[in-house]
C-alpha cells in the first residue's frame, strides 16, 4: 500500500488535551503513515510542547517539525507542510479533531483504486465535548460534478477530512494565506484547474465544534476574504455573475447576524443535526 504523509498545523490556542486526542487517533489507525509533518505556527505553550515531545517518542514513522517564529496562519503553515512532504499523498489532520480508526486506510485505498482523482474527502460528524455524543453532521456531495455545483455557494470539501496529491496541489499554487477560507480558496482554484475531487460518504472525522468556530465566520475581514475568492472564481469562469452576487449577498447576511444566531443557522440548517 502507498506510503503517505499526515499534515497538521498547531498554534498557541490549541488545547493540549485535544491535541493529545488528535495524536492518539493517528497512532490508532489501521494504516499508519510513513511521515507526520507538524507545523508549529508560532510559539506554543509548554503543555503543548510536552504533548508533541511525547508523541515523538517511540513512533514507527518519521516526524518532521517545522517551526514558525511567529504565527503565520493556517494557509501559510500548510503551504510549508506540503513542501516538506516526502510522499505524493498528504492526509490532513487538525489539532483538535479525531480521525476514525480506518480513515487513512479508506482514503489511501480510494486513491489506489482511482488514480485520476486529485483530492479525496469525506463527511464529518460534529461534537462539542464528548465524541460519543454527535451534535451535527456536515454532508458533502460525493461525485465531482456535484462537488463543482456545490462549490458555487459553499465549501464542497470538509477540510479536516481531506487527502491531497502533492503534485496536484502545487500545480494550482499550493495553499494561500486566506485566513479562515484557505480551504475553500484551494477547492475553487482546484476546480478552475480541472482537478478531480471526490468525497466518501462515510463520517471519517469527528470534528470538535465551539472554540470560536462560529465567531470566526463573521466580521469585515472574513467578508473581504470571501468576496475576493468568489470574485476570483467568477473571473475563472466557475461562477456566473448572478451566482457571484447571490453568494456574496448571502454571506453578507450571514456575517451580519449575531454569533449566537449564526450558530443556530449552521447547526440546524447548514449542518444536519445529530440523532
């Protein structure tokens, strides 16, 4: 089976206990990686450094550490990580989420059986404190043609759940420094470059909500970044002028509402409630 890398970026606000859980989910995979790339995005807490040091002890795979002297943001950090990957397939992992035990095996199997695919993701299940209590799910389209349609208005891939081909990502310019929208920006550029994308219907990641997730999806800076990537998508021919205006108008309303109401919209409308 193909060798692959796992890429994770960590910054000062990441909870060390959550980080340990994320690392444990990597160690407990049915198919372990050959390389784990950890980008330390600016100075970390002593507790977080202790978790990283313990993770490094006794692992059977290579661990590559990249240290940013200051916080550069997720996009810039992941771009460094992509360049540091020794393998063609890069699996993303977040510092506060949990990978289901067979996640890596399913992703790698799909790549090996579908060599034309450049990016593979999956659905995710959301939780707040206890991963056994699912509070919501984010379901995304599986087939490429439906992913392209979905991308006109919403991000068509769940970023913590994706695996990418390094050469394909570099062909479209790697991750960009678009705060809080670095993934959506990448997916739109991938579509413009005719990369092939697919999502598995499984929930392969348990995603931790809260910790400012809904507040980060508001504010003037978020709106400006969103408008910019949608304008680029319009110029690339992905969106019609109507779709550009409609999507920017909808996000304008979304960021204008209070965070508490935005949370309700995401949980009850955009993300399916857990049962």
